[in-house]
C-alpha cells in the first residue's frame, strides 16, 4: 500500500514537472517577441509556476522523508524483537550479493 501511494506521488510529481517544462517553454517562446508590460506579465507567470513546482517538490520530499523515518523505525523495531531473523536475512542478502558479484 505504501509503495502504491509512493508510486502515485512520483507519477503526480513527474506530471507536474512535465507540465511545468511545457509551460515554461511556451512562455519563453512567447517572450521572444514581446517587450514591456506583456513580457513582465509572462515572467511573473513563469515565476508563479516555478514557485508552485518548488512547493510541490518540498511537500513530496517531506512526505518521503516521513515515510523513510517510519520504515527505519519499523526495521529497528524488527531487529530488536527478532535479532536472529535479522542476522539470517542479512546473511542471505550478503550471499546473494556475493554470488551476483562473483558472476562477473
């Protein structure tokens, strides 16, 4: 469930940034032929879009930070409750990494 919501957040963020790039490219193309007040309005719109994108990025970053802290807490709790299971899992992962590295 957490991975679905993280995937959804990534998809939303990617769509927002793609829209930002398209809008910025359009505004930059429009400003090439404009001067004065019209150019100032377009620059303000670009600044507003960039501020929105920055805010969305900060929200997503904070959400990911909170989720990673929760995952870290859960992992620490699991290791404290079941240390031998954790050692076995770590040994298994180490063995797999060693086998994969040895293939080269």
